[in-house]
C-alpha cells in the first residue's frame, strides 16, 4: 500500500543559522513514523540576504527529500506560507517556523489527530517566554477580535497541520494577510494540541513590534465590517449626547436663567474632541478603502523566482 505523503513547510528569512538544524531536528523526530509515511520538506525563502538560500541549495544536494523556493522579494511571512501551501504536494501539510520555538515532537501529535479525522490541527501555546507588554497586547488583541467578530478564533499563527482537502480549498481563494482567519472560516473539523513554546536559541526574530501591530490590524478588520458598524454606533451615541447637551444649555440659559461664563477653553476642548473622534472613524474607514485600492496585489500569491530540489 502506498504510504501517505506529509510535507513539512517552513518560511525562512535570514535564517542561515537555523535551516540545517531545523532539518536535522525534524528528521530525528519523523524517524519514528518513517515506516508509515513519506515525509518531505519545503522551505520558502523570502529573498534572504544572509546566504540562507545558498545553505538551502547545499541541503538540497545532500538530501533528496528537500525542496526550496525563493521569492522575487520579501512578501512577508503570511504570504510566504500561503504560497507554500498552494504549491505543496503532500496528503497533509505541516507548517512550522524555522526557529524551533514550536517543538518538532509536536508533529507526532498532529499526525495522530489528523488520522483521527481532524482536517485542521493547530498548536495552542500555553506558555510563552515573552515580556509583560507582549502578553498584555496579545490578550487585548484576542479580546477585541472576539468582540468584533462575535466568535473566538482559536487557531493561532505558528504550528499547523492541514489536510489536503483544506489546501485544495485555499487554492480556490485569494490570499488574506490574516491567514489564520481565512483557514478558520473554511469550517473543517479542527482541534488544538497544547504545548509550551520555547525561547529562540539561534538568531534574532524578524517579526518585530511593527509587524505584530500590522498583523493585529489585519486580524481585526479581516472578514468583518464590525469596526465600521461600531463607528456608526459611536457616532450616533455622540450625536445624541451633543443634542441633549444643546437642549440642556438652552433650557438652563433661557428658562432657568443660569449664568454661563464665556470661555475659549471649553470651545477648544470640544473642538479637539470632535476632531479626534472624526480622525478615528476616518482611520477605520481608510483601512477598508485602502484594502479595496490594493486588493489585487494583496490577493495574489507571492512570485517565485527560483525552485530547487526534487
């Protein structure tokens, strides 16, 4: 009987210190199931400038179960993963970061859950070795996302295991920057595997504060128009307060005879408050309008410049 094919895909950018170690660490783990599955690797290089692709070329010459693709430029990690998924070949695809913070042994639990009938299996990071600010920001994002969308998205970025049926559906859809939201909305049977995330041992993360902020914005506005509706509701609420304020001042001034001292400060405060609210709403609307303007470029997969390996 033909063995099922599992492909491990890994996005890389300036990870020359990690790619070889990643391959060897996973090779030791998958040795436990090699009799039952054919397992291969696909590395997606986001146009690294530290020699990562040269290292991948060396690995491809040494091992016949490695493929590597190089993009024409740096498209970001999510588009890199999406393009890798739609060019994958396995009956199931495992997605892992190159830094090995998500332990390789996790793939064994993923395979068991997949064989039990789950088409989407994902890692649940119970503990992270990160600072208080990042932990607070992450929890705040999760709360806002659940509030805007009306449901809790349990799928996280990081370690995933996807059935071929999921990949076939992704090929029919356009790319979205918040890739986990797109995968979650497909609606297949899914389950999570809890694990403790380790600290990075080699190199430095390429996903900084600015990248996290951009990813959070993508998550909040992807697949929902709730922020726009919230802007409308807040606008109506503030309009009502303003109208009630006008009625109060008219009654107090002309009926009750209450004295009011004219002051520039109050006018300035009210004006600044009004402008700030307008700018917030215009920013939210601008996010959506901007996405319409660049929708074609966002929706397309990354351009592959070179492919190596079997």
